[in-house]
């Protein structure tokens, strides 16, 4: 037995304390008097619907969700909890941020594996509504409790958690990717294509280009297979559904584009043209809707810009003015364009001071995250640009500016937990340490001290002797 007060006893006391009769409170709340009586005095009492509880709370002039912790027992204290009422309560808790109540309910219903499909469905509904962090609670329960290890439900839950886990922290992204990979081939085709595309992007930012190539190839293979089935259905006037969040032409084009990017980062420039050609003109796709046609035009632009990239990286600096004129009409492409041009300048030994003076690199480009590229990709590009600028200024023997850019890039790499660039930038600074001012040495020492302090906290060791 428990001595905890029930929700009904609390409501009765509050009505009495505020001097409400059933009739007056019925008028105030908009709930039928007979219904109120059945809820408070029935034998057995009538269950309270979540909408009724919200009306009661509002009529009591109490904060939204005030009675939810007490309502947990209303939902789960029975041999056969009413799933419809349970689902309505969990959805409402998610909408107003009552995660403690969600956790309490899930903890009490998860032992009954018959509830797992409902828990998964609620997670999906929340995810589609944009309540992504709230949906994570439900997917985690499915992952921990699903008994059928090859179930589609389990694979989709891992896919959702993977997508939810991607952020600024490069090492955290790697962990999320490696956990998800095991379940990728168990997903429906639409989810698989998105999964291949996301994994390719993650591995590109992590500089794991072999893995990126593998997934770009898999994306291209699957997109071609799905397109063949789609084309057949289209010509036969049959409906075709593959359940992806983007147009099929996007996955087809991205398979080629991402493969080309992986080759570019490995300086395998001669191989790039074949893959640029693969997405330069996708107007032959059958059944393109308006969105699909817009994507085709976008790929056409990407192919044009990447052909400029290829020529510049192969050493043709004469096309840079033409390239810049073109890219200024597409502001979101300035960041990746500058990164390529600075890298090309470093590879082939030319200088571009006048060009660099045309752009506000440290503010405008740094803040250029609200575009059609996701934030992880944009931040990775900015870090790569910052590193290449460090090399550029050292090559010019402008040591003060070179060290300044190195410290800037090092700080950014630490923020993003990008170990690959951290390991490039520390030796770069050390090589030119004799040229650093006292202020720059102090800033470098502070950055390294912060990293060491984090290591002490992570591993329980001391770097003090």
C-alpha cells in the first residue's frame, strides 16, 4: 500500500479550498457536471482524460502540466492500462516538456513487451512533429527492449538516434556512426539511402575517406536500383513509394557528388571528372515534380562549380576571376570555393591576397550556417579553410598572421573536438613557435592547458608533477 495522495483527493481538496461546487466548477472549466461527479465520486471513478485534466488545471489557474506527476498512476495503475489514454498522456508530456513523467511511465510499462510497438509509434509521431529530443526517449527504450534483433522497428530506432546524435562534436559523430552502421542494411530502402548519404558526410568530415567512398558507392548502387524499379512503375502508370525524406534524384546525384568530394580530399583529381559528369545533367530522370526539377538545377550548378574546383586544383589559376564572379551570385558557395582556392594556392605556390581581401572570412563566412548545407558540413569547411589560411600565411613568411590563424583554427578544432585537425595544428604552431609574440604564446598555452584539463577530468589523471 502507498500513502501517496491520489489525484482525486488532491482535486477534491483544491475544489473545497477554493470554494467551488461541482456546478460552479463545471461552468468554469467547461466540463459537464455529471462527468466531474463521475470522475471524483464514481464507484469505480470514471477515468480522467488528459484533455479534461488540462481543463481542470487551467480552471484552477495552475501552471500547465501541474497535475501530470499525479496522473502517472491514473495511466499505469491497472492490470491492463488503457493504451489510448496512455499514448495521449505521453504525447502531451512531450509537447510541454514533462520528460520526468515520460520516463516514469516508460519505466513502468516497458516490462510488457507488447507495449514496444506503441512506444515506437509515439517516438515516430514526435519525430515527425519536430519534437526530436523528446522522441529520443522512446527510441532508446525500443533499442534497449526490442527482442527481435532483426526487426525493422529496431533498425529505424537506431537510425533515428544516429540522426539525432549528429552535431558539432566530431568524436561523438564517429561514435554515433559506428553504432548505426550495424543496422543500416536492415532498414527499408528509403531510410537506407538517407543513411548512406549521412554516413558518407560524417566520414568526410572525419577525414575517413575510404569509408566515405564505400558509402558513396553504396548510395549510388542503391539509388540506381530504386530508380530502375521506379522507372518501370512510371512507364506502366503504377504507383511507386519508397518512403524517403528527399526526392529520389537527390540520392542519385549525391552518390556521385559525395564520391567526387572524397576523391578531391585525397587529391585524386584526375578521377573526379567521371563523377562530376554523373550529376551534371539529371534532367533525363522520369517523373520529376517541381521539387525534383529544382534539385536537378542545383546539381547542375554544383557540377559547374566543381569543374572550376578541379581546374584550380590542377593548377589553372587563370580561371579564378571568372570562378569568383560566378560564385558571388551564389553566396552559400563562397566558403567551399575559398577553401579550394586557398588549398590550390598552397599546392601550386601562388598568392591570392587581393582575392582574400574581398571577403569577410572571420565573421560573415564563419556565421554562414543557415543555408542548404547542414551545420556540420559548413563548420568542417570553415575549419579546413582556417587551416589552409594558416599554411598560406606561413608560406608568405607573414609569421604573425600565420600564427594568429593557427591559434584561431586550433581553438575551433578544440571546440569541434576534431582530433585530426588538432594533430595538424599543434605541430604547425610548434614549427613556427620562435616567431610567436608573448601574447600568442600565452594564448597557445591557455588552449593546450584547457585540453590537458579535459584529459585529467576524462581519465582521472593529473598532469602536475
